[in-house]
C-alpha cells in the first residue's frame, strides 16, 4: 500500500474529500517524524511503537574498491509491532478481547 492508497482508503471509509484525507494522513506522518526527531517515543496501542535507536560509529568497506570508510554514528527509526498486530497478521482474525480477572468466590 502506498501513501496515495492510504489517502484514498481514508477518504472512502471516512467519507471525506481526498484533500481532507490527504491533510489527515500528512499530519499524522509529520507528527510521527517530529516526535522521533526530538527523541520522543510514539506508542499506538494495538498497533505498535516507534522510537529511535543509536548506531555507533564504525569502519565499513567500499564494496567496489575495498577501501576503508568511516561510517559516523547516527540515529535510525525503529518500529516494534504490538502483540495484537502480530496476531492479526499471523492469524487473520481479530484478537480475542481481554477478559477481566475474575476473583474466585470466597470459601464458605
């Protein structure tokens, strides 16, 4: 699915104009990027979480020439799917609703 497909889907399901749907999708993506830039973690319950991970500097090799190349430290975005998302992808069925812990009856 592309961003354009996502915009069309939002437009169709929410019965909005394509322009309004585009603003919604762009706003969500921009908000995620802004939060990751400043080091915040984004958690979307039932979907997953986004955060950044720090990569250390290292020495790499140019595959063409074999020369050593210094690769600087950098932050990379990382997505961790929730258990619910993993279950939906693997089974195709919605996860069972969480059941409240019932307290056992008191002995009489």
